[in-house]
């Protein structure tokens, strides 16, 4: 497929016409492919070890999945403020590239212990913590790079293409890793090491980025951390967007309990687990592809809120389903609804944030995403211990709907957002 033609004045009309963006896209794809596949396999491996080697019940093993989510969230919580400042003070290419290399080392370690058949919950928890530590530095640095290499008017389309990279990696990673794990337990980790190396090479091949404007009087790292949080707090729209994603997905996430459904409720094993994760990403990828070429242009705030309500409803449907194909359909709908919400929120946050604090705002947004995912996994595991896996998922989907309705009331700025508007001009 040929690239879109530039405008008569030579300006790009698509992010794909920008060579640096193509390198960025490839790096993002490799990083997501490795991360999503690794997370799925660690979760299934931990649940299987808990059930088999430690003779835990389904409820007890489900709680272990919750603890795994907490183990991955803890380093994110502690290091996110630091990662945001690092992304705003140093070359973002080098930050993301170095973190990807460290993630490669984590993948190699997992491959070695799996090959040696060291089946231990503490070992898996330790590697999950290390994976969380290096991943926290990748996300804000990479998120802040795209606005430096793409003109502001193309940012919504770039976010759509970014989402394609993310969802393509999320589709291919879990599905492929599930089959690889069934063939040889260490194979997924060797592949992750290769992909993270590729991500590091691609991101560091981007040309020199424009200098980040700084005020020397405010250059102290602690002060920069405080300023990042203060900026988000003072911008009600940004605060509403970020906290909506935090609480709705934290309560509504069904991802952590997928190993329970795959192994003991739907009886489809690791291959089925990979397909379940891939179904969510497939629904998101279809929407992302559509939005890349036909981005939303009107009533974006209302559409974002409606998408989160649809996300909660699809979560309830998945929790109640006991037919594998129907479960896949609900997961695809869940992914599609989540993609609409993420596309709108990401576009608005990027366009309403000045470059000088974009790394810190991206880190804070990433903290909210990690809290909603990893800490949400802890919440899901705890809820499953009390309500069972089905009850936990249905409760979470219902709570996501309630949270969205509450946020529509408390943050009318979200409902009133009509179009994507760049409040901060990018400086080259």
C-alpha cells in the first residue's frame, strides 16, 4: 500500500509520510508485542503453578493473580514521578531505548528460569516487579516523542496509528505466545527478548528531537515532579479524563481473571487464553484502523463517556458467558469500546498539554493506566476471593457504568468537549 500524497505545499498529510514516525511506530509495535505477550504468559504460568505445584483452590489461585497485578503496579506507583521527570530532562529516545534493553534482560531471565524449570511463585513475582520497573520508563518517554515528530494537526491521526501498533501487538502477542507456551514454555520469553531489542534499535534510530524548553529556576527534579501533578490538578478537563480511565477500568477490568476463565470455567487452556486476549485487541484494532483514516470530529466528549458505558456492559456480558465464542464476541466489543475512549482521551490530553510538561503528564496518565490495569488486577483477585470470578467481573462492569455516569455529572467539561482543539502549539 502506497503512502498518502503530501499536500501541494509539501506538508505531510499523514503521519506515515514522516520517516521518524515510521520508526516510532515500529518501536511501539515491538514493545507492545513483547509486553502484552509476556504479561499474559506470566499470569497463566503463575496461576498454573499455584494450582498444580502449590495445590491451591481456584479462589486461592485467583487471589495470587491479584497479588501479581499489585506486584507489577507497585514499582509503577513508586517510579512514575521519576520517569516523568526523566522524560522531560533527558533525550527521550535514549530513555525509551535503554529501558527496552533492560526489559530484554528481564525476558532473558524469565527464559532461563523457565528452561531450568524453576517453578516458584516468588521467582515469578520478582520478575514481574522487574518488568514493571523498566516498563515505567518506556511509556512516558515514548508517549512524549510522537508530538515532537508529528505536526499538531496530525496528532489525532497519529494516535489512531499508534493505537493500531498497540492493538496489533496486543492481538499477535497473546495469541502467538499462548501457542508458543503450549509448544515450549520458555519460547515466548526468548521471543520477547528479540522484540525488545528491535524496539530499542528502532527508537534510537529516530533523528535528534527538538530541545525541551526549560526554566533553569525550576529545574530541580522534586520541583518538576510537583509541577507535573499541579498542572494536571489545575486542568479540570485533564484531571477528569485521567481519573475516569483510572476508576472505570480499575473496577471494570476482567483481564486479570482471564486465566481463571480459560483454565477452569471455559476449559480452553493457554491457547484459548491467548485467543481471549487477542479478541479484545482485535475489536480495538478494527476501531483503531477506522479512526486512523476517519477520526472523530464532533461531540467527542459524549462519545468518550458512551464508550466507557459500553465497555462496562460488555464486561458484564463476558462475566456471565459460558460459551467460548460468545465470550470472544463480548471481549471484542469490550476492546472496541475501550479503543474509542482511549483514542478520544489520548488525543485531547496530548493536544491540551504543553511540550515542557508532556513527559510528566504522560507519566501521570500512564500511572493512571497502570493503576487501572495492574492495581485493577489486584482488586479483581480480591473480589474473586469474595464473590467468585463471575461475581467479580459482573460487579466490576456494573461499577464502571456507575463511575462513568458520576463523572459525567462531576466533570461537565467532559460532556462539553465538542472537537479536538490544540491549546498548545508545538515548537520545533
